């Protein structure tokens, strides 16, 4: 029996927008992917100014929100994976945020 490897090329993000309920990524292959903001609790708890302060990581493999210490990969978005941050980590981040 033989097997062949399939190489998948993940598209890169070229633009991002965040509303009160949706994260939308525009990809370099022409697709636009919208996800529920509830999948990313740090974005939910961010202000619009913090949500708008993002940058593309690498050559488009992901997005980083400095103010919210959040990173989201295009590969994870395409695979339909929400944030995998543990509840304890998120609660710790949220409590520090409330103190500030």
C-alpha cells in the first residue's frame, strides 16, 4: 500500500474587521470568512479601539492584537477552531484587566 502526502497551502490574511458580534478575515485568495466573536473571549471584552489595533503576523499567517494579547491563526480560522485558551488563563487575564 502506498500513501501520498497532500500539501495544503493556507491562504494569508490581508484585512481584518471586528464588530460587536463578528470577526471577519479577508484572505489573499478572495475568500472572506466571518466567525462569531464569542469564539474569542478576549476580543469580546475589548473595546472597539483595542479590536481595531491589530497587525498581520508574518506574511499573513495570523493576526495579533497587542492590547488584548490575542493571536489568531488563519489555519485555525479555516479549520473552524475557536480560541483554545483555558478558562483559568482567561479569568486571570480578565481580572488583571479589571484592575487596570
